[in-house]
C-alpha cells in the first residue's frame, strides 16, 4: 500500500494502481498526451469516491488544485472548465450515464463531447469518467481514448456488530488495461455478451477514506444536489431554466465554431430547424446586450 501525505490528508493507494498511475502521469508530463480513466460499477460501489481519490493523487503530483470545482455532472460544464484549465488539470465527469450513453449516441451532448475529446489530447489534461458500465460509453472513447478501466464492486463480509450478521464492503474491484483483450470484448459484444469483461490485470482494494476535507465534501454534496434539482425539480419540464440556458449556450458555441450547421444540430437534438434558428437569434441578441 502506498501512503501519500497531502496536507491534512493521508492518502492510501493500492500499490499496483499507484504504479500504473505513475506510469501514465510520466507519459503525460514527458510527451503531448493526456490521461483518460474510466470508472464503472453498480450504484453504491464507491466509484465516485475512488475517482476523487485518484484525482487527488494525480493533482498532487502535477501540482494542480483539486476540489469540488474539478467535478462536473454535465458535459457542457466539463468542456468549458477544461478549455479554461492549465495543462495537467484533473476533471471528473460524474453521474455521466445519461450524457454519454451510447444508446443515445446521436444526442447533442454525446456527439459534442466525443468530438471534443478526440481533438484535445494536446492539452495534456486528465479526464476521469464515472458511469455504471463502460459498455454504455461511446465506442470511440472506450476503444481508442481510454488509458485505464477501473471496475468498482461491492459485497458483504461477516460482522458480529450488525443486526444481519453481515457488513457492506465496497471500494474494491478490478483494473483493466486498454489492450486487445478488453477491446475484443467491447467490440464483439454478440460473441462475448453485452456486459462481459475480460480477465482483469489485477484486483484492487481501496481503503475506506475520503480525499476531500470536510468543507470540500460539503460543497461537493451541495453542488451535486443542486445539479440533481435542476434536472428533476419540475417533472413536467424536462429542461429546467438553467439546463435550457446551458443547451442554448452550447448551441451557440457549436454553430459559431462551425462544428455543425443549424440543420445538422437540429437533427442531432431532435428539434426543428426553426427552434435552432430562434436560439441563435436570441443568444446573439443577448450577447450584444451584455457587451453594452
């Protein structure tokens, strides 16, 4: 077990995972490449906390700040922050099931994020993606951009202190390199089974720890709750005002940068050409007013 003292935090990392992370960090620091780490697993397996632990360690080595501001719950916020960030910055896309599900591969957020990730390797940043199953991730990212896959699990062990006689255990799991064995399983799912995994490189057991300070953890929880409220507070309106504004802003960005035509963006997002045209007019007028 590797033990790293970071301020008031004593971070513990399984030795093999620690070694792998250091290899990828050296590659990033010494060449124009980035790091893409995917953490998957069922709900409640500790994958979000594992992502924070990994992000904290890498940020410590690269001497970059890491706190709740490095964690995002939608692709638009993620991309905007990354574009403004220095080299070697860690960003985490958490709760990304809906944003990056390959069953929604024609959604605007998925297409935009996948294209963006394919073109920003030279920024030399660290991208950590957290979702339930790598099989639901866009194939381009899982096959060609991912450096490491960490699959989080949970189980039970006997305990005399609990009423049931069993205690929930989480934070352990499997680590996979993005090699031909993993690629075969992900590419040929009809043969291997849709949610199959190959033999892992090794098993890891992450100690029970929180890499955030109490204040950082509280701000992280508040940020997560606010984002959830934005998405679900009004069941009759799938887009709250903040989410709607984010969509309008991304529409202006995508079309202004000539990534898509208005007609293409309308088709991707399953809206009319007139809707996109009206959004462009509205956002341009808004920007002109803000300049004044």
